[in-house]
């Protein structure tokens, strides 16, 4: 499938629906074709603007879906209507398909008790799911090499990295060349949500595109991240639109 994308500040965002993204990635998993999925938000675009390494990682991703509402708004300014694709929901659907199709998964990230609880809950929910490897997300560089070696040994079809951005994308980037047949996705705080430590926003917030507001109320420390990046991101999105019109 040819990628159909739109650029936001020079970075490709895939113009794909939730269902098509599931089908596309599930096909890749079935064909043993590795890929890196990035669930993009404005903070990532802003980081890529400042950090060359992250910029390259974002450019080299195989699928960049709009997770943050800011991305949806920036696209709207370009008259492009796209549905939000929350990484956590995309990952959950893909796990379900891995169970059905007998593909192995690995989970990397979060605190030890969280990842254990997540693995257990997933096994309860998806009885035939084969979780071939797990590791918490707090490790040294030496340990990281050991984790990558273990992943190579297990060769999972699908790896979920829940280390927060950009840590998870940097980790995935290190793994990719060594695991060319594995599909990787960074899922941020998904394991905290699945294990019940953090609640997702109620549907009404999600439908209004206000999940970020709910999360900021629940975790006020997140405010620092948002206010530093979101206004600037939206300002640049407006400038980009005006320039392209002129
Ligand atoms: N985390 C980790 N290792 C680290 C730092 C963070 O495994 O060195 C985990 C943390 O325990 C949490 C997740 O990464 O589960 C970060 O979640 P956050 O909500 O910040 O990510 P976001 O979805 O905002 O990218």
C-alpha cells in the first residue's frame, strides 16, 4: 500500500483511518515485515524541530498516526479531516489480532509491578496470546543491550515499548536494524492505563478531543509539557497554512 501523507512542519503524518491502520499493520505482521509506528502528538513535532536524532527517527518511521488532538487541528487548518488514532487503542486492537493469528508479542516499559500486572491482565483477556518477553522500562545501557539480545532470541512479531516519548522511539530505533521482521510501537503510559493505575479520560472528554485536559487535571505535572509546546505548535501550524495559501 502506497502511503498517503500530509506534512506538518516537514514531518509526514499518514492520512489513514483507524480501521485501515489496523489492517495495514496486521498485514505487515502476517508477512513478517518489520515497521516502526509512531503515534504523533505536537510535543513530538516540537522535539523533532529541536533534536536532530529524534527528527531522523520521526522521518524514518513507517507509519505516523495522529494521536494528539493538536495534530488533528493542524491538519484541519490544511482542510484535511482525519480521525484521531489513540496509540493505546491501536495497540490493543493489534494485540487482539496477534492472539487470533498466533503472533508473539513482547512488552517493554513501565515499572516492574505494572508490567507484570499488564502481562497478566492481557493473558486473562486474550487466553491464547503468546507474550514471549517482558521487561520493565527502567534499565541501564548495559541492560538495554541485554534486553535487545533477548528480543533477538525471541524474535517477537510485535513489540510494545512503553517508556514515554522520546525514550521509547530511541529504544525502538536501536532495535529496528537488529529485528527487521518485528513491528514496533511506542505506547507511552498504556501499561499504566491497562493495569488500572491511571484512568483514561471518560468518553465525553475523548469525543470532544479533550483527553489531554483530563490527563493534565489528573497529573498536573503534565501541564509543563503542554504549555511549553502546544501554543507554539499551533502558532506554527497557522503560519504554515497562511504561507501555503499566499
Ligand atoms: N517509563 C519507563 N522508563 C523510564 C521513564 C518512563 O518505563 O525511564 C514509563 C513510565 O513508567 C510510564 C511511561 O513510561 O509508564 C510514560 O508514560 P507517559 O504518560 O509519560 O507517556 P506519554 O503517553 O505521555 O508519552
